[in-house]
C-alpha cells in the first residue's frame, strides 16, 4: 500500500500494518470499524471525516500515513518480532529521509517490540528518530476497546498541540504555525 507522505510533514502517522480490507482496497485505515478518520475530525486535525479514499488530502494539512510493516494480515498479532524489528529499521530510514516533525505511532505494542522500548507509554517519548520527535497513540482500531472515541480524541488533540497544529480549515482557524 503506498505511503501518504511528503517531506517535512507536521505529523507522520505510523500504523502497525495494513489489514486485509485496507490491503484489498489499497487505502489506509479503510475497514469500516476503524476510528482513525473519525478521531482525526473529532480532534480537528481534519475539517471533516475524510474517507480512506481521500487520504491524499492529508498532505495539504501537514499530515501523512505509513506503516511499520508492509505485509497485510487479518490481525497484527500475526506479525513476528523479526518483522516488527525489520519494520522499525525500514521506518527509521524513511523518517530520516522525509523529516516529519513528529512520528505518531498508532499502537503501543508494535512500537515497544520494534524499537525495543518495552515500557513505552502513550504520549511524547524521550527518544527521537533523527530530528523527528516520537509520539505514541492508542490504536484507533474498533477492536481496541480500552480507548473510546472521547479518550482517543483527547490523545490526538494533545499530539496536535505538540505539533503546533491548529484546527483544520473550516474548524476555526488556519492550519499550521511556522
């Protein structure tokens, strides 16, 4: 699945890997139960709930999407430790090339394994990748019942503040600060 990426984005979201449905349609977070697009809008990172088929619209908002592992699976549990570690190496190279201000990982477990940080928690991390800060967010999958939409929205709003992003156009003000 192609990345949604450009140089020097404010936030590059990093999913674990594409699910089977997303892989079949070729768009990120495409499964109807995934809350990614809803939480972006609820946190005012996007002006409305975008469709996965509109994912390229994120670039003009200073946002992008990639995955830690490229292989599609029915569940992230099918990924091996070796795949997560190799994905972390590949992602590190990509981040150094594109230099987003923040890399926001969607899911703690894959980050903990791939980057050998077993005690990492939600929020800003003490380590970075080059000049890019690292932020952990809960997985927005509908299967993650630990976080409901209001809690997810709060976490995404905290990320937006750290990235210097203001509400998306149509949500109250202009997009990014310098």
